[in-house]
C-alpha cells in the first residue's frame, strides 16, 4: 500500500490517513481539492510505512465505546469529514 501511494501523489492528491495517535482531529484538518483517504486494516490500522507515506494523519475523535471504529465506520466518518464544509 505504501508504494502504491506514489500514483495519487503524482496526480496531486493529498493522502490522508486516519490514525488514532494523530494530533489533528479530522474536523480541524485542512481541506484539499484532491484527497485520497488511506485506510488501514481492522484492529491494526495503518502500518508504519503506510503512515509515513501519508501527507497528513488525522484522528477521528470518539468518546467511550466509540473511541475506536472499525474500518468501514472510520471510512464513512472520514469521507463525510473531508467532503463537508469546514466548521467555523
């Protein structure tokens, strides 16, 4: 996966990876005209090289039992966040 991120980057896509350890909440991340979401595996998330290949890592804030999402739910939340208008 890490090697395959070269193609979207050459096409001027920003590669954004959701990662629970990231500093930036996804709702506060900069918006880019062309975004590629990079999703990891269930339970394990993004591997080290894949994380390092992303242009930006973001976290999806959660509370209690919703502090960890499976990959399909994380994808849905991330897609909504990167395509919606930024909050003011």
